[in-house]
């Protein structure tokens, strides 16, 4: 569950909020497109939801945790339940694909046996297992994108956030990624995807959070990507 109530965000040194009075709710196990023009505040909202920063005002609850007054230890544990696919991938260039993907499990102290099993399972799922020993610099943009997605998925997150995850993908790969999102939703993961790809949104219509100038311009509900709530109704 994601719940924001009158949330604003003002980064240090900025004269005005980049997000203003956001109120929204996303039930667990549902999908949302995050839409809006460049500068609308999509990346700022993702930074809030990935706990890179806290709200300047208002109340934000993620996965049953009130973020505004949570301790550092609580936030650290909460981050482990969230997967993020950044637009710039943030892969470690000196490491192999396998090591990049395995990082979240190693940080949790998982055994190497379990780490290898889980890493190769998600690499196979995203069709990049054959690249496990390559380094990011030897990969195409689409391969780097799928590696970043694999790293976000390996911890089986309860909340998955993705910033333009189909930018470097071919059409067939983008459709496969949508199928992956659908499978995650069916397992109970909440998925929010920021995109400018209007064709992709038309192909897979779903509820959308639409930002404009740091505020919610509209919440557009359509039938398309199914959610657990829709399946129960």
C-alpha cells in the first residue's frame, strides 16, 4: 500500500517545492503508469517512493510504514522491500552482470549458493543469463536495461518502481517487460512505471498518475493491465 496525504517536497537550496500537496493511494498488488511532461515531477516522486529523500510536508506511508518519523533502521529495512530501475541504470562498471544483479542479496547476507540460484533465475527470466560474465561496458543499451531490471527484481520486492524502463528496449522486449510486470502484479507486487512512451501506454492501458508542475493533474482509470483488485471484483 502507498498512501500520500498532502505531501510536498522541497530540496535544499530550491526556492519552491518540486512536488506540492500530493494526495494519492495505490493498493498493494496494483499497477500504475506515472505520466507527465518533462519537469512535471515524476523523478522527484520516484525519489520519494524509493526513500532517497523524505517529504518536506505531509504524510507518506509505504508498505504499512509511516515514513515521515521512521528511524534510520526502519527505513533501511523498508528499502529492502522496494525495487528500483533507474533511468541511468547505475550499474557498477568494474563488476560483471552477475555481480551487479547479485548485489542486493549479498548486502542482505544471503548465502552464495542461494545468491547464485536466485541471480541466474532472474537473469534467465529476462534473457540475459548468457551475459553473466560480461561487464556493463560490453553490453548494448537494452542489455544494460534488462540487467538493471534483474537487479531490481532479485529481492522479490513488494513495491517495484521503474523510471523509463523501456527506453533502450526494442518493441518485442518492451512487451515482454510488460508481461513480467503482469506476473509480478499477480504475485502481489505493486508496480509503478514512469514513461513518456505513449504508444506503450495505449497498448497496455491502466490506471495512471498524471503529474503537471509538481501536482497531480488527474488520475486516469482505464481497463488494461489487470490488478489483483480488478481480479477480485
